């Protein structure tokens, strides 16, 4: 069995990505893995490609993306190949950039998810992006960043992508579905019980997780802490009540799950940019209506791209 090495990639913490350009690649490296994403393009080569447990031939032009910690290697069929290899590496934290969670970037986010299986792109896609990838190392500054995201976008919407670790698809799909059901269960509970006292310990135990594990899981799935999410739900309800009812501020405070009016005032001003007293006066001046309430807090399904508002 071939030894698989763990590689420390040369990308620095301040780098968005790096490009490794090898015009005369020798394919003399062992199978390896690393914690970063990688796009690998091989031109004028012929041999076999190993990605995880998938072994397949390659020739002419080969374009593949692999996710973090997937073993991979290209083996040349001949010692005399004049293969040109371009490798783009970028941090796994790229997926956590706030901008990636915006709706317009959903195809790229899905590309990152799919790369956990390894993705082989079609010959048409490879040829269409060949020059762009070859020229990326010559770009500088913001222009290089724009070109990088352009490559990711075109890869994400390309047709005839092939997942290389198909044998694991059903297992991994089941894991993702389990996580989706878990987060939906939590959100449904919060929306139903936000008027009551809700503790992190209670919600974490309801889905069989420790408080620390749940906090990490919730933040990763919604881009907000549990407390921020709960407060958004409560402030959203308070804003709606202020808009629709004639209840006093104290009544709205307690009906929305807060047990302290001063804390309610502080959070309301932070989220809405004004105190409830001012909002209440404006509501009365407008005949019971106020245009600052948009209902944005009502869209709380993190499984729908762009629905979770980043603060």
C-alpha cells in the first residue's frame, strides 16, 4: 500500500490563494493530502489520476478540484512527457467568508461542498478555462482576486461535472440530511418557544449535543451565534407587535421573551437603530403604521441561500 503524505501547503494566512506553475512537471511526488482546497490542471500529460479511492486515466487536458484532506496524485505514463501543471490552492476558511454566504455566491458555495467528493470537469470546461487559469499567476492585486472568483464561478455553473468519490455519496448525503434536520428542529423550537425562557443547555441537549459543540455547529450553519439568532427572533416579534398592536412597551417586551425592559431597550436600539419609545411615537403619528419594520426577521431558514442575514 502506498504511503500517503500530509502536505503543508505554502499558502500564507494573508493569501487569498496561491498559484503553483510547473511548465515541465515530472509527477515525482507521492500521494498526499492537505487542509486546503485545490484546483489542478494538467496539460499535455497522460497517465492515471488518483483521488481518494478513485483511480482513472487522464490525457490531453485534465481539470480537477479536490476538497480538504482528500488524498490525490497524478502519475505519468512516460518519463518524457512535457506536461504543464497549474495548481491553485486556497484556504478551507474561504467557505466561511461572509460574502460566500450571499445568495449570488450560492453556486460557488455548492462547488466547495461538492469538492469534498473530488470533481472532474469536462473537456469543454477545461478548454474554455485553460487560458484564464494559465494567466492567473500573471494577475496582480484586486484584478487577481476578481479573476480567481471568475474561475470559481465558471467551474460552479459548468455542465457535466463528475463526482469522483461516488461510492461515498449516499453516506455523506445522509450526514448532510441529518445536519439539516437537526438545525431545522432547533429553529422550529426557537420560533415556537421564543416567548419562554430558552437556555443554550436546553436547546443543545434537545439535539443530543454538548453546549460547545452545539454553539460551533449552530454558528457554522447560520453564521450567527445562538444568542444573536434568538434575540433577532424576539426583536422581530417586538417590532411586529409595535406595528400591529396598541400594547405598551413593557407588555411587548415580556410578550417577546425578554425579562428586562432596559436590556430590551438596548437590543431594540442596536437592531433597529432607534428606541421603542421613538418608534411608538412615530407609529402613533403615522396612524398606527411605521415604515421601519420590514419583516426581515421572518425569513429564518438557513437552508435557503441568502435567507440568513449576516450582521
